[in-house]
C-alpha cells in the first residue's frame, strides 16, 4: 500500500461536471486513411521462419524408442528388488498407502547403500526386532490404510533401523 502520496486528492479537487462534459466532447475518433492490416500481415509473414523439412516418420519412431526405453528401465528397476518386494497396494491406494510404499522403497534403497553385511551377534536381536516391528506396522497399515499415526510410526522405525545400520557401517 502506498502511504507516501505526493498528490493527495480530496473531494474538493473533483472536476466540475461542465468541465468533464467539455473534455469528453473534445475527443474525436479518427480512422486511419488507409487499411493498415495488409501491411502488418505482410511483415508478419516475412518474419515467420520457414519450417524445416523433417521426415514425417521421425516423431513416431522417437516416441516408440522412448516408450521402449521407459519400459526397459521399469523392468530393470523392479528386477533389482531382490527379496525386498514392494508393498502390494490396491489400484485405488490412499495417500497414506502411497506414502508408506514410497517410504519403504526409499528405506530399502538407503539400507542397500549403508548395509555392511551381518551385524554383530549382540545387535542381531535389535535388528530383528526393528524389522519385525516394521512388518507389523505395514500389516496394520494394510488393515487401516488412512492411519497417519501408523505412517509416522513406520517412519520412526525405519529411521531407527537405518541409523543403527549407519553407526555400524561408519564405526
């Protein structure tokens, strides 16, 4: 909002009606002497770059190649899962279910990056307990797909498991 108005207007500064009508009567619409559009159209046509003659078959072939590449990448990506299969969700998954699935995939990818093999024997029960708890939370999410509380608990469980794996990997 502009508070520094150099020309403050007050109701006393209004133009009188007679002056306003005189100003309106001075306005005259004047048509140009010649039609200007043909000249404008000619200049626009001259400026338009001519399309290069590309083969018509190139676009469908490029689209097919892109589709083959995308399907191949999805096949490779799903093939790397190993024993950690993604969560199976119904076709109309809720937002919480999709978030849990994405979180699980990110957790599995991070765990593959950090995992340094078998943990020490004294920590094995902790790892097993965290993995079992994550599985139980995923089962509970399948029964109650809109529970944000379960989603948050899954996030905390994954974070604890990942932090423990990181401590072992970098120790």
